[in-house]
C-alpha cells in the first residue's frame, strides 16, 4: 500500500528510518503486510517497507514462504528499534527499508532504497574477516552447524528470492551477508 505524508506508517518512519534529508521519495515506497510462521509453527503478522519496484515480488515471496511454513521469527519495521539496525538484527527481526549506510562505508545501502531484505538476521549474520554482525551472532557464522532459521543456497527462501531476481549476500566473495537479499533495479 502507498505511504502518504501524515498517515500512520509515515508517522512511524518519519525522522526515524526515513530522515528529513532522505533522497528517496515516499511515492517510491510501499508498506506490505504479510503472514509468516515461526520455528514453532505459530502464525504471526509481519510488516515491511519496500520499493515499489519489488513490492509485488515481496508479497509473492512471503506468501509462498508462509504457505510452505518456512520459519521467520519476527517481521517488524526497523522503526520499532529506533531504526537501529544492530538492535533489530540482534532480535532476529526480518526487515527491509532503513535509510542507512553500508556497514563500514559512506555509501547508502540498498536498504535505503527499499531494495533489500534481511531475513532472520541473528541466525544469518554478516561476516567479514573477524567482524560478525549482529555482534551476538558469532556462533551462527559457522555454517556447518544445523539450527533453526538458517538460510542456505537451494533452500526455499533462497530459491524464491533468486527466482524473483534477487542476489543473495551469502554467495558474495569478499564478505558473507547470509541474511541479505538485494534487488538490482534495471
């Protein structure tokens, strides 16, 4: 659904994940509301903000993940964590839009365009050299271990996102971002 200045979603994100000086327009963003199940099979309502260009794909992907009972622990707007990516990841919150920089750089993240989704981030950390994010996810950087919420190449989550044109951060060479799926706008 579109986000308009003054509506309830706008009031949640304004000056939080959407700062005053953001270069993205509200008309480029969509609020999506989807169902998901956790590892215990309980159904929950989830919400994401994504770019208009991928909104329909995101709804299709998460509809199929729900139908197949693919576990996602939480899915709330990052604004519920004061737009603090580390807090959101540590709480294993699946999220998308957050107007922020790529970790360790001065470049805007694909999240700042609403073109990236982080799925079950605590269990699918960002790993570069000795850095693991979120900081409390080091045990999950060992991808030889079995645990709930783990994304691997070829699983349902990976398959659905890649079939819809997303790239998985777990297949990158210089770092691994196992939680991260991003879309390259044409």
